[in-house]
C-alpha cells in the first residue's frame, strides 16, 4: 500500500464521517451503535468494504423519505446487523480458524 493509497483512504473516511455527522440525531446514534457492533463482529473488510457506505446511503434515503430510523431497521439493531453480515466471514470466524490451525500444527 502506497502513501497515496493511505492518503486517499483517509480522505474517503473523512468524507464518510462528514456524511454521518449530517444525519439527524436519531439516525446518527443508531449508525454509531451499528458501527461499533459491526467492528466487533462484522466482516473483515469492514473499514474498506461497501457495508458502512451502503448503510449510510440507506439511512440518507430514509431521511429523504421522512421515515424514522426504527421504521427502516426495526427495534433490534443487532439482529439487523447480523442479517446484513450473515454470509460474510467475520473476524471471530477468522480467529477461530487460526486457532484451529495452530492447534492442528501442535498435534503433529
């Protein structure tokens, strides 16, 4: 990864954060809770992948339509997040696989 890639990544992240700050307070609170949850259990490519920008697009559409955030996602934020990442390999899965590989190497 070159310096230019790092700089471009930071620019994109700052633009993303600015979009989040422009959301109404209820959307912003739910987005930040989803972000925290997904960084713990979400897919490995979360920081660079399409999931967070996709959620932000979805929220911006909801705001434009005049809907409340809970109308869009329901009252169980974790269940909504789990449904979004159900087919993606999560950090915990990768960690479990690495532990399994390490213990398999010890048995030899």
